[in-house]
């Protein structure tokens, strides 16, 4: 499966995904100026494309992008528990164990 991510070059956002069973001989045609198609097996709609790299949307306003990975202001607890980020308190909250 070949995936073309359709990117709006004004915003650098992925706006659509086109999947093919086999690689087309040419990139998808019929796009207006300001739109490009880039092959990616990972990216999704609303991801950003810049300098040949796709980046997921920012999960929370307080998180920062470090080496193309979003990082929280404080590290997630390392005790293998289940935690959710609480943006209001800027802290990890114990989410308990998921149900089987």
C-alpha cells in the first residue's frame, strides 16, 4: 500500500491521504498551486510537514517539540502505572489500571 499525504504548502498541514494498491507512475494530479503530495506510511491528516519531516499535532499547549517529539513540561512517572496529562494542573494524574 502506497500513501500520498496531500499537504497545503501555505499551512504545511496534511489535508488528505490518498492510498494506492501499487505505486502510481506519477504523483496524484489535479491539485492547485500550494498543494503537494508526499509519500508517507505514518503521517495522518492535521500533521505538519516541514523540511522533509512529518510531526504529529501538539497534544497540549504546554508541551514543546524536541527532536520532532512532543515533550510534556514534566516527565511521566516511571513506575509503569497508567497516567493522563492534566493541562490545567500541569501534572500527570493517576488514571488507574485499564479494564481488561
